[in-house]
C-alpha cells in the first residue's frame, strides 16, 4: 500500500517547511499539515520535530524519506511519460490490413504518415482474415468484413468495385460469356473466405434484379492475388477488385460488365474513441482525409 500523502511528505522535506511546500503545491499550509498528520497516523510514527522556528525530521522520518524519495520520483516520471505518450506523436501503432488492398491502397499512405511523423512506429500485419482487434492488440484495422463487436467503431473508408475478369488469351480460346448462365460452360476460379471458410458466391446485378450462385470450379483459392494470377495465366474467369485490372495493363479484360456486382464498402475500424492516443487519432484522420 502506498499512502496518498507520501508525495506531500517528500515535498515538505525537499522544500524545508510546510509553507514552502504549500506554495509549490498550490494549497494552504493547513492542508499540508493535515496531510502530514494523516500520514503519521497511517504509519503510527512521528515524522517531524515541530517548533515555532524549525522543522526537522525524526529518525523514522529520515528513514522513510531515504527509502521512498527515489521510488516516488521514478513513479512520478513514468506517470508523466505515460501522459505525454497520449498527447505526443510518438510510439507504436499496430495495424491489420488485407493483403492486396492494404499493400496497394493503404500502405503507401502509411509510409507518407511515417515520413511526416518520424517518431511513430508502425507494426503492420497483412492478412485477409478478419481478426478480433481487441483480442490481438490491434489499434486499427481495414477490411470489408469485421467481427461483430459493439466495442468497435467502423468508419466508411473506400468503395471497392469488383469485376469479372480473364485473360485475353482465354477469351480467344473459349469465347466471351454474355450472361451469367454462360459461365456454366467456362472455367471459373472460386475464392474461399479465410474468415468464414466458405466459398464466396458470385453476385450478378441486372437492373433491379440481384442473383447469387456458386459455380463449380477446378480451382479454389483463399487469396485474391492467387485468383488474379490464375486468371492472368489464362486459366479462367474470376472475380477481383478493379484495381487488379488497372495494374495489369493490357493482359486482363473484364467480362459481364452489365452484370457486375455493386461496390462493396471497405471499413476503417478501431476499438474505442475513449483515451485514444494522439498518434492513433492522427493516423485515422490522415487515412480518412485521403480515402
């Protein structure tokens, strides 16, 4: 047990009198005297010899001061450091990002942020699986699927457009599907969610009509980049983010554009607004301003 009056006792010893300690702490001399009396009562020891002209330590008071002054000052310093860490742009931020979207869309902005704030340390994890942020100690996450948790705050970050794509060489060999039903005669590359373990159905939108079904496939992957690589190699048709088509150049082409699925929201999410360190709040603001 650490008596709450102990820091006051140490200040009195350092200042040499109740009145000097009261001026330093911004309280009345009577309040200082009361605090010391309470400490003496807790310890059942007299700590000072009091007279009208002088204030001196008893043997027990000197022993208490010698044993505690360094410890209390170290504790005070560490508390101050903790308070500074919440208001200064320094320290670590642990972030979870999906692999391709994180590397192409978010990661460049994280590097920009680090250049602006060189004392911030980023611990970036790339994983397409939706993790529990609180359980895994993440300060921030990005994704289109998050664990349902009332403790999380989710902010809209990006509209992700998915497209059905294949290589030009595949079209030259197998022809172009004109409707979703035509896909039954084509090679399709399916994606298994690393979070749910289920194969994602393909969504088709025609006007106000929305349909979903899962096609048979000789290839199932649990990573969007693997689906892209197979499509680019001419293996078949798959569903990937539009950014893959933009990066690919001229090898990939989109098909079934009249039936493409609606854009999917990507969220930026974090555990709580309460007591959020300044560095985390600044990074969230930076990403949202540049989304």
